C-alpha cells in the first residue's frame, strides 16, 4: 500500500492508521533510512509497528498477538 505518494508499507490498517512493517536482514543496513521513514509516517498520523521477519516466519501466532496488543 502506498502512503503519502512516497512509501510502500508491508501492511496497513488505514481506518485506524496503523502500519506493520516486517523487517528482514536488509533493514539492518537501513537504520537511518528506516528511522527517517518512520518519522515521516508518524507525522502523517500513522503508528508504525515493526516486527522481525524471523518472528513472522517462525512464530506467526506470537507476531499476530503483538499486532493485536498494539491495536
């Protein structure tokens, strides 16, 4: 889903303005860029939840529970 004509996010709940990003190893090299992106999304009114890709792939129920707790 495209937000602000600039960012593609992994998952979006537009009615409640929540973004869920699933971060794999690539994001370890993008700390500054990811922080900038998150600040911009926050300024647009979105709450950003980051989940490690390993968590999503190996313990999906726990990942879903984390999302639920943050809603």
